[in-house]
C-alpha cells in the first residue's frame, strides 16, 4: 500500500506571490482599487465644487501634502500599469484583418499607444489654455 | 430562455477599462501633479474655471460618462479580485464594491445637476 500523496494546500491569500506572472496578474487587478479611489476623489471634488468656492478650495487644500502626493504617485503607477496591461491584450480582444491578412498584434498595440499620446496631449493642452 | 445580461455588463466593463486606460494617467497628471510641480498655470483648476467648464451640458455629459464608466469598471474588477485575495464573503464584497460605485454615481449626478 502506497503512502497517501502529499498535497500542499495553496494559500488563499498569498498564492499570487508564488510566480512572477501571478504577481503581474494581481498588479493588473489591484490597479482597479487605486483607479476607483481616484475616481471617487474626483466625484468628491465635483460635489465640493457644486457647494461653492469656499468648499472647493478647502477640498483642493486637503489634497495637498505628503499623503496626497504618495497616493497620487501610487495611483499614477497603477493607472499606467492598467493602460499597459489593457493595451497588451487588445490584439486578442479585437483581432483585425487587413487585406485578408491578420494585422500583427504589435501594430494594434502601437496604435493604441499612439492614441493614448494624442488624447493625453490634447487634454494637457486644454488644461493649459 | 431570457436573453443573458452578460454582454451588456461585459460591454460596460470593456468601455470602462478603455476609458480608464486612455484618460486616467493624464487626469492624474493634471489634477495631482501639475499644481505641486508648477507644470500648469496656477488657475488651471480654479473654482472660476471649473464652474465655467461645468456650465455646458455637453461637458457635464462627458464628465458623467467618464466617471460612471471608470467607477463601475473598478468596482466590478475589485469585486472579482477580492475573491482571489481570499475574501470569500462574496455578498459583502459585492455590497461594498457596487455600493461605493452606486453612491459615487448618485453624488456625481447630484453635483452635476447642482452645478
């Protein structure tokens, strides 16, 4: 009679630390936490804007300081990671054919980054004007 | 057999992910970093400027569309990811994630209607 096989239970909370691609998966997913909190902060900003100048300026002041900057840096990192991971899967999410041949994935991804640069530059110029 | 609602939910999720991918980094740059680093004019986010911007119905609609999609995309993703992080109280997770998105949506509508 053979011994009972050893089965290691994977951790329910830390399984994703075991392989780099699981870590990348979790980074991609957790980006939603930072993006979601950022969106809620923007909503709070709009609420304060609707309550008048004093309330809005208090909101702006509360976002200053070290805590605000640390959150902003984290949010920026994860926002760009979301953009990167989202564009990486576009060739699979929406494969294109041109002239009967499949368009290479790298071109689809590059086109998205091109659009990203245009949209970002346009919004930046709008904010500057 | 009723039609599945999944295509609609997936469509909204995909739209939210795409809008987030294109807009959130530059929005963070403008709203969080431009002022402390002095990259934009001091009045870029001033009360006068933003209340002027939100006077137009079209701009209100764009702001609503962007924030609605981003919030629900993030809520849906966190809902699924909580399970992968070992949080198995699915009902509570759904309540918190979609509840926050719902409160955010309500506040957003109220703010835009007041402005």
